[in-house]
């Protein structure tokens, strides 16, 4: 094709075709069967089908000679409509096809991108999904309509995988807006699918709050009653009850327990210069270093420097408690904490007794 760079054929959503010369030029194909024939060829692995196959698919109720004649007339009409793009048709005595190098089919591109492992490919695939496969192209021909349903189901299943993956990725990254947007598109594929609706409800509860999730749950319950005449499944009812109880923490809310947990789990450093003020219960659970080296014992500290036991009595208490026989008994540990706090100065005043005190414990 000298002037034509390529033709874009859109089969996801409403049928559309445009020629790209210096700019995109929409093309109108008048005959429904001609549009269906283009779609059928575009989805074939090699973009080709034998004449007998096409005649039987679209005009199978007619005698063979009449079916072949109808196919020829359809091709004549299609060439006229395609105009500049007519060269994408490749016709010979045995088969009819499309020039693969000159045609870009959105459904095929979508399938290719959906197989990619990276998030960029999935995002591009999601952009290509503009709706179900040719929802407005039923011909009331059993064989063609059966093929159409199979293709629509296949593409819809792939779209579900794409949106589920995007939803999981966004949720894992804490991006509630993108996670909910992907969940909405997933639900739109089949609005009465309760497992997909439950995914959306959980995301609403975590990112939009309890009331927004309950409002959506009411809408879904009404949809089930109006469309199917049924109530939600047990799993959906259990989820709604959990949302009512407030079992879902907002995903954006800070974990208030985290700072305390970090302070409790932070190993005690014998080199700290600033004393830590930990409650006795908290000090009793601080993991202690495995051993005290000779350089860290008070007997080896210069007399001008206050001993560790005086500088950090709570840290010292936690170390001794962790080394005691009662280290698994928190109540006993707490009592020991108080006792050690009282005895800290005594230990500091008698550095030679510190090592033996530890050994006894």
C-alpha cells in the first residue's frame, strides 16, 4: 500500500475502523455482515479464512452456490466502504484475509499486553479495554453468534485477570484510588458476581470508610434483588456485618501501636549517652544483648565516668531481668525491675560486686 500506513480496527466496545494516512480517518462500514466478517478475520490466528468457511458461517442456511454469491457481494460492498483502506483485504480463489502488517487490532493488542508480567503492560491493556467484545454485533445466526460469545467470554476473562492484578498491585502500594478504580472496572464486567463485589466492598471499607462501604453494600443488595431476585450470599453477608462492626481499619490511618513496638523491640545499646525513660513493664520486655563484654563492665570503667548502672538504670534493669531465671515471668520481672532500680546506686558504689551480682542472676 503506497499511501496507507496502517488501519486500526477496534473490536472492544462498539465496532470502529479508521485509516491512518497523514491523520486518522474514520471509515463507515454499512453492512453488519461485512463488519462481522472483518472482525472474524481479525481474530483468526493468521488473519485468514477459507471461502467455504465464511460462506457457511454467514450464509449457511442458503444453498452453497447462493452462499458463495452472497459472500462475493459482501466483499464488493466492503471494498467500496473501505475506500483507501481497501488494500488491507487479501482475496484469492481459496481464501480471504487481512494484511497483518497493515492492520492493528485492539483486541489482539490487548491480549498481548495482558500476558506481560510488568505493571506497565497491564496498565496499557486496561486502557485498551473500552468494553466487551462487539456487544452490538449479534447477527441472529447460530454459528456466528456462538463464535461471538466464545470470543467475548475469552476476552472478558482476560480483562478480569488484568483488573484483578492492577487492583492487587495498587492495594499493595497503598494506592487506594487506583485500587478502587481497578475494582470498579472488574465489577463492571459482571456486576452480579459476588466475589468481585466483595473485593470492592473491602477496598471501600479500608480506603473510603465504613459508611461509604455500607452504602455500596446496600446498592449491591438492591441490585441482586432487582436483577436476580435473590439475597446476598453468606460470605457477602458476613463481610457486611464485619464492616458494620468496624472491623476494617482505614488503610491510610497510622498504626499507633507501631512507635511503641519499635521502642520496645529496639535493642538496648550500652553506648547510649542519653537515659531512656521506659516504664517497668516495658523495660521488662526489652531484648538484652547476648553478653556483656569485659570492656563494658563497671570494673573497667574510668572512675571519672559514672557507671552504666547509674547512667542508664532502666536499661541495666532490663538486661539483668532478661538474664534472670524468671525472665519469662513478666510479673516477677516487673518486681525485679523495682528492686533493681532501688539497688542501682548500691551497685554503682560497689563496682566490684556488679560482675558477681550478674553471675548470681
